[in-house]
C-alpha cells in the first residue's frame, strides 16, 4: 500500500510533470491534491507534448486511474478543454479520469476579480496568474464557495450565485467601475459545463479509501512548490494553497500516516515567475541567466511569461526538504548546465553584512539577502544521451552528490531532457 508524494522544492516549474509521468508507470492511482489551473505540468510522449493545468499527469498511462482531489479549485471551462484535448490526441479519458465531487468550482467572476485586483494594484501587484485561484479559495473559507456536487442542484446553484453576486457586482461597479455580471448567463454557462463533466464526477473520498484498503500504489501530484505554499513559502508572494506535503492529506483524503515516501523535485538551477516583485535570492540578470532561459525554454506553461533564472539555491532547497521531510530528491534539467565551464550553487546568504545559513521567514529580510556561492567545475559536454548514472561525467555526478549532501537527502532521480527515457534512477 505505498503512497508516494511528489512535491516541488522551489517556486513551481521544477519539472514535476516529467517526474510524475515517469513514476506513474508504477502507480495504480494518481491524485492531484491542490492548486488550480495556475499549475502547468508538461509531459512529452513520443512526438506529442501535453500541457496540463488541472489533469493529473498519470492520465497518459493506460491502466492508471487519476483523481482530481477535492483540494483543487476546479476551473470547469479549463478542465473540459483539457479532456477534449486528450480525446483529440487519441487518449480516451473514460475510466481513467475522476473528479472529486467535493472540488470547489472556480467561477468566471473569480478570474475577473483576480485580474482587476492586479490591475488596480499596478506596481504593487503580486504577479498572480490571474486564473482566479486566490478569490476562489477566499470564497471557500468565507462560506461562499460552490462544491461541484452542489452545482448539479439547480435551486442551490441559483441561490448561491445570487448571494455571491451581491458582493461581486458591488465590487465590480463601485471599486473597479465595471459592468455587473448577469446571473442568468452565469447559471447557464455553469450548468452546461458541469453537465459535460458529469461522467467523471465521483466520490473522491470513497475512491481513495478503496484504493488504500486494496493496497494499491498511490502517487500524489503536488502543484506549484513549497516556496509558494501559503504558510511555508515567501509570503505574501505565494499561491493560495498549501503547495507542500502539508496540503496532501487535506486535499486528497489520504490520511497523513498512510504516506510512505515524499519526493522533492528541484531543477539543477532555480527559476521563478513574477520574481520582479517577490524574493528570489539567486536571480541572475546577466548572460548566464540568458543561457539558462534559452536552453531550458524557461517560459511559464500557464502564463507564458519568461521566467527569472538563476543558480541553484541550496539554502532554500534544504529548507523545503526539511519542511516536507523528503525521503529523496529528483533533480531535473541537469542538461541545461552542459554549456557552462563553471557552475555555481548558493550555500549561504549574506544578510546585513552577516553570513547566515537559515532561510528567513520575513519577506523584507529575504529581499535583502545576497547569495554566497560555491563554484564547481562544469562538464561542458552533451549529457542528454546518458541513460545510466555511470554514463554521466564525473563533474556532473559530483554536482549532484553535493546537492544531496548539502540538503540532507539523496538524489535518486536525475532528468536530462523532456523524454521519458531521459530519466536516470540510482
């Protein structure tokens, strides 16, 4: 009855999609546990590239069931599009995709409010994906949310939308100087979309419980990353959910004591989207960052924005590994560093003239730290064709081993490119 969790160590975009796809070959059930369509997981299968914002990455494996857990805020328009995209690519989702009936429905007004808030804040904006994630979670904890199960009750849906529009339309008219939303249009659109999802809606709690009782292999797919966790991340420049292992139980229905293995995913370097507003200690604004961005194709799957790039921050990685109590690490995109004579890793910070090893909780402090780098020899050779640990250049192996030693968790998986076969396991 093994339960494995895959969790990002940084600010998302760590390459979790490829790791989950590789591990899902050994799973019976893959569960997405939190976040929403602000996630962007890319999976390459043969000559096809799939980009998922809501669907679990195991959906491409025959014989593997996939559940969108109740911790996810469900953009019903987006998930319908992703299901149709699967079908158009010859993947039949029936029997392999399930959606928890306890998911919160992300409504069009959540996205509208998210975008308008960012626009109003202008340079003080947080840099959200404008996908409505924060407003939807806010409605959930303010008792104004709509569970997917309740969206099939016409009277309940109408009364809830009416109540919510009292607040939403007041904001639109009096704060943002926008037109009020039409309730009939909202009800019609919502009802039409949830009806298309009906064949996939299931009691997620019961589905998970049956899998646990049957001793099935469960893989939990985290979205975003620990440094975007609303409690453990670089607050307030975070996402609206617990994007660490601490969101797994609450968002999937798997009791915490059933979790056997926590796998932390980190890139061989660091990236962040929206870092111009939030802390990113190792951000590089010079030619090294340009090389990393070009080689790593570092543009957001969800936003399309160019990612800020920099060297690997091991202080942050160690912090995340401790928060999640990771059993081992998976390092992705090691091949991106093939181009460098020397590679750097951040092994400490300098804060107000003092060297520190801790990851500060205060955003103001994090914005002031300067990275203290260790330089290591690069390998300056193409490693994308390596298939075994022993095939890697000694310098690449030393780099990986240093990461594991510093963080306190071994690196058991290394990814050297987007293809399934470019995964090395130790």
